[in-house]
């Protein structure tokens, strides 16, 4: 299985002709890192026995920590679409455990699950250097702007009620 080869079934050019479940709901599972993918594996059993759902996996293309994701997906033996094809297709739902990359290009309602210590922060980026003795304090210096098209999820899962204030 190649993670860069375009699919023709269950999404793609031949899907309408060759799919054995043409009326199923299509769910895109977006893997950014091995850690975020293991978090997604915690919830995917919900779909396992539902033959009305077709899972399609993809690897986000710009994650800085994507080392091992391709091998992980290959070892799982799941249907994997290249990122470029995944953002062209329509899905009924997309699930991820990371906010980043070009999620705004996905054509589906987005569900984001928390994982790790960051809890998928959407906080305002800080600018400049906070130490008064060093650096330039102009706001444009050291500005970490959010990626173009940063998308907020339609649904978010948090590990504790206290995080509701983040919404």
C-alpha cells in the first residue's frame, strides 16, 4: 500500500461504480502524529461494527512531528488517501486529535479530540520577547501567527469541565 497513491475506491474516480457500500457515511480520520493517531484509535471502535460507515485515513502533510505516521498507518492496514485527494473529496465527518495544518480545506464537519498536554490550544499567539533585558519588544518581532485558514472545530472533546471556558 502506498500512502501517496490516489485511491479509486472507496473514494475517487471509480467509487460510484465499484463501491460495495455506495450509500455509507464517509468519515475522514486525520493523523498528524503517532501520538495523536493512538488517541484516535481509542474512539474508532465506535465505528467498527457499523457497516453504514466507511473510514478513510489520511496523514496531514505539514506536521513537524510526522515521523513514523506512514509506517503506523501501513501497519494498521487501513484505507489511506493522500492528503491532496482527501481535501478534494467530501466526507460526512472528519476526526482529528490535533489542530494544525490545512484543516480548513477539509470538506466535512470537524471533530477534534484532546490528546497530550496541549489540549489542542487555540489560544492567542504571544508576540515578541517577554524578557525586558533582551530582544525587541515590537509586536511584529517574533510574531507566531496562526497558520492561514486556521479552523475551529464544529465539535471538540475535552477531558474536564473546566476546559469549557476555552470555547
